[in-house]
C-alpha cells in the first residue's frame, strides 16, 4: 500500500479486484450459476498471491543497483542516497517510455 493511500481505499480496491476475478471465473464457466462461493474464495486466493508477488517485487532491488551501505560519513552517505534515487528515477523513466511505445 502506498503511504498516501487510505486503508479504506486499499480495501475497496482489493474488493474490486477480487470481484473482477470472481466474475471472470463465472464468465469462463459460461455463466453457470451455483459456484459463487467457490469463485469468490479462489479469487481471494489469487489476489492474495498477487499481493505477495507485488510485495516481493517491491522489496527486490533493481538490477544494477546495490543496496546502500552506510559508511559512517554523513556526507558520503547522503551523496550515495541521492545517486540511488537519481538512478531509480532514470530507470523508472525509461520503463515508462517503453510502456508508452
């Protein structure tokens, strides 16, 4: 969850994603009724798996970037932090450009 995102908004978004997954299962079955609970539970499991995957990706360092090592020198540590932020912004900008193409 993003820092600026309200918990209730997160819950609404999660509920919407589960609803869409469950409905997709219903449609894939040709609209056959009677499996709503199974569809919902499976959609919840799928969403939980997707959430774990998103969290794992968010905590995995980007290729080519190494985690910052604190040197004890405040100025050097700040320069290192700024360099990592600059590199991260550049990588995100490049990824966004590729998505637009």
